[in-house]
C-alpha cells in the first residue's frame, strides 16, 4: 500500500492503519463508524456557544502526520512530575506511539493493568470491551471526538482491581514533536474500594513544537474507590490540544482531580465530572498559566445525578503577554439529586496589558434542597503589594513572582501530592516575567 | 563619621497635588527622632517618599544616605542600602507565608549584591534565627506559617512589621504609627522590643500619636509636621508638650502651614 504518512488523515491512511493494527472485529467496526462520523461532521462552528470564543480557523488537520509507522524520535522525555518520586509504574508515549511501559511486579501480581491499551486488549477483551464500546464521550459529540474514536493509537490503560490500594503514583508521560499527531484514548478504572494516584503529563520535545493532540480521558471510579489524578498539560507552544475528559464517580467514591494547563498554542478541553452515586465526592483544582499568544479554553461540567454528592471546582489562571483564557463552568443538578453541595469558582490574574480572560460560571438546578455557589474574579497585580515587597528588598520581578505564586497557593494548598505541588509552583515561578 | 540620612528641601506631590513643601531632616545613626503632627500633615508621605513609592513624585530637594543620592534608586535598592519603613497600613499578600517572605527579604537585604535566582539563606539557619526573634517578640510560632498580613488583626500587623524590622536590621528605620491598634500590653511589649532592636543600633524616626512608644524610646529630637513642612523641632519635651496640650499652640504659631494642613486634610478653614 503506497500511503505516505505526511498526507494527513486520509481515508487510505485510515484503512492502512486499520489493516496493520490487528484489532478485534468489533473495535474495527466502531472505528469505521467513527470514521464515517468524522467524514460527515464539519469542524465546530463559531456560532455555537461552545466555540464562539475559541477560533480554530487556522487549524489544518492535514499538517499533521498520523497513524502509520513514522519514525519515532528517540527522546528521553523527563517530565516535571517524575523527579524524585518513587513510582508504581511509568508509561511513555512519543508522537502517539507507546514506547515504554514499566509496572512494578508487585502490582502486576495484584492484578493491576497498566500500559498500552491496544496490547492489553488482547488478553482482557471481555473486561475492556464495554469501555471502548461505550466511551464516556460518544464519537458523535463533535468532529474531534469522531477523529479520536476512529484514529486513536496512543491507548493508555490504568485498571486497579477491587480493593487494591496502589500507594505509589502511576505516571503516564506523552510527548509530541513538531508536526506529529498524538491521538489518544486514556482509560482509568478503579474498581470498588480501590485507590490510586495517576499522574498524566504531556510535554513538547523542544517546548515550541507544533503538534496535534486530540484525545479522550475516561475515568471510572466505582463505589468506595478513591482516585487522585493529575493532568499536567505542558505541550510545546505550537501544539493544538483538543481533549474530552470525563469522570464518573459512583457511590461513596471520591475523585481529586488536579489540572495544570501551561502549554499548547490553543487548548480546548471539556472537563466533565458526573456524580453518579449517593455520597460521591469530587474536587477539581485547576491551574492555568498562559503567555505569548496562547489560548486555553476550559468548559467544565459538574453534573449531580445522585443525592448527597459534593463537587468543589476551583480554577485559577494567570495570563501574560497577549494570551487568553476562556473558562465556562456549569453545575447541573438533576431533580433527584437532593442535598447537593456544589461549588465552582474561577479567579484570574491579568499580568499582561493585552491579555483577556472570559469567565462564565453557570448553574442549572432542578432539585430544591441544594447548596450551590459559584463565582469568578479577574484582576491585575496590585501595585501596592509590589511596592510593599520591594520595600523589603524584593526586586520588581521577584515581587511579582512571589505574588503570582501566592495567588496559586490556595490551589496548591488543596493538592495533597507534595511532588506535584512543588513542581507546579516551580514551573509557574519560572515563567513569570517582569512587567512594566 | 556616623552614617547619616539627610533630607533637604523635600517637595513631594501626589497626582500633581503638592503634599510635602520643603522638608529638612537629618538623622544620624544611633539617634531616635520623633515625628509628630496632626492627621493629614504629611508624615506617612515622608516615609513613602523615602522608600520611593512610585505615586509620590519628588519635585524638588534631595535625600542622601551617607552622601549617596537615593532618589535615583528603586525601592528595593533603598531597602538594600539599609532603609526601612514600617507601614502605617501594611498590605496583605495572600498565599505567601511570612517565613518564606522574610527569608527572601532577609537574604536580599543582607546580600545587596545578590542576583535574582541565587541561593537564599540556608533554611535551617534562617529558621533558627526567625524562631529566636519571634520568641523575643513573644510571637506564636504559628505566625510564621500564616500568609503575609492576610487576615491579621491590626495589632498582629504591627507586630509583624516589628518582626521584619528585627530581621532586616536596617541602618535607618521609619516607624509609622507602629503603636496604633495595639492593646496596652502589646504597646508596652512593642515599645520595649523596638528599644532593644533599634535603639543605638540604627537611626530611628518614630511617627506616633501616643506617648507610650516614646516613653521607652525617648527621642533625642522631636519634629512637628504641619501642612507638609517641619515647622518646629525640639527635644523630648516638645513631644511631651504635644501629647499633653495638642497642636493648638503650633497651629496658631504657623497659621500658613495650618491653613495648608486644613486644605490637605479637607477640613473647614477656621
Ligand atoms: N496616595 C494618595 N493619594 C491622594 N492623596 C494622598 C495620597 N497620599 C497622601 N495623600 C494626601 O496627603 C496628605 C498627607 O497624607 P499623609 O498620609 O502623609 O498624612 P499623615 O500625616 O500620615 O496623617 P495621619 O496622621 O492621619 O496618618 C493627606 O491630605 C492625604 O489625603
Ligand atoms: Mg500617616
């Protein structure tokens, strides 16, 4: 078959990849169905609310190389979250291909599945099929979800069996280089009473790479299970990032989800937490830091479907240069979800003179016995604080760095993983520049 | 010769409005000066101008430290050559722990040549010193872990300013109503602490409306500010007189300055 991988996501490339992959028939069928949706759908239009603030007219899919055996650059990505941490397992993906997987044998013996989803599928088809048959965000949602469902190559799995408590973090690191595409499907399942900490980290090879990431993260936390998960998005600053992330938290289960978005040229992320069983609880800590001409859009939904659940979403953003943050939050409470405790907040610190932050909180409440609060603020660094710190010997730059770090501290205080806290604080402090 | 802070014919305006109209003041290392004066006379303005607050424009005059013109320096450079101002109204820096703030401040002030990004004072050494100083000030150890002035009571803020004075050991310190908002016991403790930290070990300019602070720190000189000028200087007795009888005599003796002061303080002209 004479397919060149440089030709973008063509039908021929799709078929060639399908032929090479040797996947079960049902998965091929669903990939084909998704491919048809992909062909039928147009890219999201700007007239709808979801994309009205996020302009992707300059995004050209055929500039990116997908699917087939392109050369995988031999890089040793470091990641910010690996240093000095004892890990239960580590996975590396380069340009949409899983290149390395390690899991401590002790966890292997206890039935933890960790690694390349496509490979694990052959031995655990019955277990995994339902998740792939019914992904949390359906392929038909939009053209990106269709593309992902049809073409994913970077399949990543974390599966923790009933009652197993994995007490060291599992680290998933993805890197993309210039011109490469990473189409990914990540699946995290904690069975009843299981516990785990999962660190997902994305970085560019050089920091400026223009790549494409289109991915889904499906998280299922079964009754009484406890998951801490971190998404550190630190793609190169030329990269397009389109992600659908959804977690379902069941009865008496808990989810602590920390997201840090610092990379990419443009990010559009849908983050959705469904409180699906009585007593489920979720906390989301979002750290957004933008500079240059970066555009980062988060559309978040905390959906209360069962009574007595908690959701507590706090996002803080700081913007430099000409960058932009769009945050749209929604708390949705179903009629039967009484005794809901919902909270959402987004605070932005405007550092550059030409930045823009759009913050749109929202509530949609159909139960009558609930407590839901929301709010958002945007403001500049207070010159009086800078002066105070300078009177105590801080240079202007140090004063601003300190004030910005302090601004994020409220979020860092909520993050219970020390290494993550420290890595984020350092990464942000390094990026803060001086402003006149 | 002892280090000297000398202010000559200082004129300062805020947003184009003149506030200080020719202030002359010389403080030598080891001396304690009291600066008094009615509300709105320009005392805090003097302190902020000495530190180089960007909104306070110096239109005339000089400020020298040991013959070095400090008006060209940024606020942090002024801190590093040994100037300190205890704010009348300190500001909160949410999310920044007192200890971290002070470690950075202390490092910079003690190593004026330090470049951004260079090592801070070793944590252990710093912690030990901070602990000792906090004990001397009878401050709870918990204080160091709180965010700078965030949610502090008025009294706590003033004590935090004294702690910073103790850590930074400047050559010259301007204490702006560091005794206000403190209860009777706290005022006594603060006064004693300032005497221990500062007396004879720096040049002190104490701005106050009360007499307690000066009881423990008897001034070598007292200055009275009215309408943006120092209209009278004297000994400790002048401070006592003002505490006892108020500013009536001064206002009468300097009607022009009094009128200026009333305009500045938005009072009805008598
Ligand atoms: N940033 C500013 N903006 C506008 N006006 C100012 C500013 N700072 C000072 N002023 C004015 O300058 C005058 C002197 O103020 P300053 O704070 O120096 O007085 P003060 O002597 O310290 O008074 P107090 O005893 O009440 O503390 C006042 O009329 C005040 O309103
Ligand atoms: Mg004052």
